[in-house]
DNA sequence: CATTCGTGGTC
DNA sequence: TGACCAAGAAT
């Protein structure tokens, strides 16, 4: 494969490309909050947030997160509840639980100093090949490839790489290309320049080739096939699941919430009690009552559904029918089952669908 | 290697 | 409006 990569970059003017790319990035880079300094902790946080997430979405989360946890130590010492709440709505919640664990590891094992070698840094939880390259190059100026979706798109066009970027192994091809062409004088701006170019100019669909600072180096533009690249196979349809959920109130007016398991979908987030109720089921409301009795040992009275909410994930769709109801008698609270005052609910981190459930819940209960 | 993991914006 | 997408990692 090394042989293959050398063939790919044959005849490529590496030095001129570096100058054009870095010169463009120096002039045109966006003013983003994580570019105010090179604090490894803040660069790290930004890179985790930016995984599969748009810049405009991340900006307010990043500012609030850094305000709340200004240093690596402050994050390491924080309660997970607070950390998850700061991430609420950003998605992919294992990112922040891994970051939290990794930051604790850095505090304990490395004296709070973020490791500056790929060997050590990449061992931390939630740190993969991309994040390793991004943080080491941006924070420490180390020439390590940082190959994300942008970089694969940009380089597939520049070098006419027709391999499917949806396949796991393809990333290595681009990492090898970057190792051959990366600037050792300024690996930070080289890597960021590739990504910025992908975000602003070399976009999916119809790129702005007439504005491109490296147009002269681009083989796809030369051939007029920039819109055909990169090659990316599509996924099939996602499964739909029917869910019945309940906003349950006790005699004191407290609301019952449940903390999801510490692994899997929406791990450790809070939710209103719910269960799966397949469409083949005759009486989903009765099924929900049975679930609540068996799972939590409680009796409830349920009203008619007051809302239906769809929650679209990347690989799954929930169709949630929402009931309001009251709890008959007492229940025993546990670590993952709590009765909370209505004003306290805002202190707990919920998935967006359950935020919406609470937003639509009637204030008056009629059973 | 394929699947699991969120969410909101865009065309 | 539905498919696709956006600075990936863990399993």
C-alpha cells in the first residue's frame, strides 16, 4: 500500500501545495472560540465535540462547557451528572463520558498534563486516530495525520482516490498520503487547512473550485469530476420502534424519572418511564401499565395519550406515544428511579425527545 | 469490517 | 420532505 501511495503522489508539488494551503488558512480561517489559544485541554474538548457535529452547533456548547469546566482539573473533579447536563442535546453521549474518564486518567497518571505523544494520548478513552492527530498537531505542533470526513473528501479529489470512504479501511490510505505531504514546519495549519478547506470550499456536492486556493493541484478539477468524489456507499433504512411513555405524578405533585443504563443508547441519561409496545400489540396502554407494575412495582392510573413524539436517531426511530398519569400509593426510590419536584427536572439531563415530552406535558392532570 | 452510538441543518 | 450530512470511536 505504501507503494501505491507513492504512485498516487508522484509528480505532486508538495512544497507549493503546502504554501498555498497554509497561506490560505492564515488569511481565511474562521474566528472560532477554540482557536483563541492552543491549550491542549480546550483543543481536546473542541475535537470531541466536533466529532460528527457541525461547527455552528458546537460553538455555544463549547463556550458554556469551558465556562463551567475551565481547566482539565475542574472537569476531572466534576460530578458526572453535571458533565452530562452540560452535554445535553449534543448527542453521542459516550463521547463526554469517555472524555470525563480520560481527563481523570490524565490528572492521575500524567499529573494533569495532556500527553504529547501519539503513543500515550491515543490510549485514552474516546481518543481515536483522528483526535490523536488533531490534538497533537494543533496543541503541540506534532506532524501527525488528522483524517476526518473533510480530509478524505478533499484528498480524494486532489489525488483522484476512488476508494469507498464509507469503508473502515479507507482512512488508512489517506493517513498515508498525509504522512507524505504534511508540512513539518506547520503541521497544525496544514491539518486545519485541509479541514477548513473541506468545510468552506471543497464541500460535498458542488464545491467552489473557482475560489479554491489549491485548484492548480487538484486532479479532480483538472478532469472535471470533482462532483463524483468522494465515493461513499449509502446505508439502508433505519428501524422504527413503537414506544409508550408516561409522565407520572404522585400525590405530592412530584414527577417520576428513570435513569437509563450505563451502557448503550443514551446511556446514563434520564427519561420518563417507558417501554416498547409493538404495533401488533392490541392495547399499548395496558401493556405500559403492566410494565410499570412489573418493572417498578407500582400501580398507576393513565389518561388518554396527550402527545406523540418521533425521535430520529442515526440508526433508529422511536415513535413515542405519551400518557399522563398518577401513581397510586407509594413507590420505593432507587439510584435510577427518583421522584423530583417539577422545578428540579431542569437539573437532570434528558434526550431531546424527553425534553419535548416535558415541554408538552399538560399542567393539569385528568384521569 | 459492520454496527452502534444523537441531533439539527440542508437541499 | 425525506435522504443526506457533520472535525469519529467503541465494539
